[in-house]
């Protein structure tokens, strides 16, 4: 996967960002930033897959929707997620993620409740895209 991810402090919450050559890469990297708060991504095995689709024409709202769908599916199934895929065809998005059920071998980090509209930004800077927002922890 091409991209980088990270976090920044924002009061009692965390800001996350993802960067990549395509907007989809930036969104995948943003998902990595979110789930890296919860556990060590390298320790998560790709044992179970979740997949979903959604429609959104606003890139900023698409980022929040993507992240919140990942968080809700992971919570519903009790999964730690570590790998992400996202495709876009116009306003239609197809997302997938792989992970495994939480177990004693996975160290739990910070619990993330959801992505917010705070500091929400999706923009192209030169040849790269950056996607960022604050997540509620």
C-alpha cells in the first residue's frame, strides 16, 4: 500500500491523517492511523474479512463515513482490523478490511469511538492526497 499515516494531539481526542498518491490511498492510510491507536497493526492477522459499500459525493464526508463504517463493523464483530482496501467509482465506494477477533495476544491500545467532523479535510497537495480528521476516544 502506498501511503503514510499518523496522529496528532487534539485536546482529549486524537487527530489522524493519511497520505497517498490517490484519495483512496489516503483514506486507507487514515484507517491505518485510526486502528493503529487500538493495537499494533503488524500483530493483527487477516483471518476475517468485512466488506461494505456506500455512496457519498463529498470527499470529506466520505472519509468520515468510511472510518465510522470500519469502526462499527469492527465493534459489531469484535474484531481488531489491520489491513484495508477501498475502491471508488464516482460517488460509489467499496470498502473491505481484514482482521481477527480480539484475543490475549493482541495488546489493546486506545479505544476509538468514532470519526468526527472536527478538523475534517481531504485535499490534494501537489501529487499527493491528504485526509485528516479528529477521532473521538
